[in-house]
C-alpha cells in the first residue's frame, strides 16, 4: 500500500474534493508544485489551472479545474482553498479524450 495524505479542495461555499491521495500536483505561480505525503509545511498562492490528484486505490488522476486561491500543506494534510466556486471535476481518461477531440478539427 502506498503512503498517502488527506487532501481537501474547498471554496467558501462547499467542499469540492475530500479524500486520501498518494500525491497532488497544483498550479503554482512559479510553476507546478508536486506535493507528496510528509511534505515540508508550505503556504502559497495558486494560479488558475488544473489540480491533478492521484487518489489512493484509483489508476486515473482526479482532475479539478480551479480559478486560483491558496495552498496549505502540513505533513498529514493538504488544503486547497479556491477563490471562486467555478470548478470542473473530470476523470483523467475523459480529459484525455476531450483534449484529443479538441485537436482533431
């Protein structure tokens, strides 16, 4: 079993994702941030983009589009506060199909 960490993606209105992940990739202002379990504590701003979460026990990534916000990392928890409620959750397999469909025209 892989080492995991609890991850919450939340807005002021609701919880968008809450679960156990093996790692997460977040769109940081200076580039992507890869966060693994037991990461050094961190508080940073996040730009609009796609959050990729490797959910424990799933082969595909969980993709969540966010419009910016804050990322807080503690050794046992990742919290992603979203500025706006606009999010889009899409399984990675379907996201790949959407990208291919958009390019074929």
